[in-house]
C-alpha cells in the first residue's frame, strides 16, 4: 500500500542533536505492519532499521541533557481476543517506542524551526516547567508522580 507523506532527511550530529538536511514530499510504501508490542525488544525491529535505534537513543540522551523530561507512563491498549475486547496497560519505553518517539520529536521540532525561519504561520506547542520538584528517578511511580507536576 502506498501513502503520500511529507518526509525529512535528518542528520544526527556527534552530540546527538538532529539537523534537517531536506524536507520533501514522498510516497511511502508499506510492506509490513509493526506494533509496539512486537517491537518492544530491539530484535523485533526489522534488520534494516535496527541501526537507527542507537541514533534515536543518542537523540534522547541529548534532549534529556538539554532539559527534556521523558515520562514513560503506561498506555491503555485495547485488544480483541476470541471476539472479546480486552483493555490492557502497555508499558512504554521499548525499542519501537524510542525509535518512533524520537523520530516524531525531531521531525516536529525541525519542521517548526523551518516554518519559523521562513516566516510562515504555524502552531508551536511548548510545555511549561514542572510545578514543583520531580520525585527521585528510582521511585517506582516516578512517571505517574512527575506527570502530575506538568500542565495537561
């Protein structure tokens, strides 16, 4: 199945920050469908994109070093088993989550920067700082407690 898309070629600098090389219209050919459950471990990623995981991890490290907070709150996931809907909590933070999440953050930031530089009208979303000190990272409920400190 072919899908029209807006793609961006991104170079990752040595310090982990992404840099836009070019943005272009493209046609994405979907050869197989992946899901977060099947890509939680790096081995679940197709071999041709597995090397991108380390780049995504490097981009995440750079974002965190620059002040980003990564909150991996479990996500509700509806599945159907034997014709019966089952609501599960899916843990966040697997290989597929990191790869997809960092690609989305990089694309959105770089696209926004290009729009701003060109003087084009665009929406820009920001997050206010937390309303209080973050709990210790070792806290098993870190993500849930930290999330309450941020505006929706």
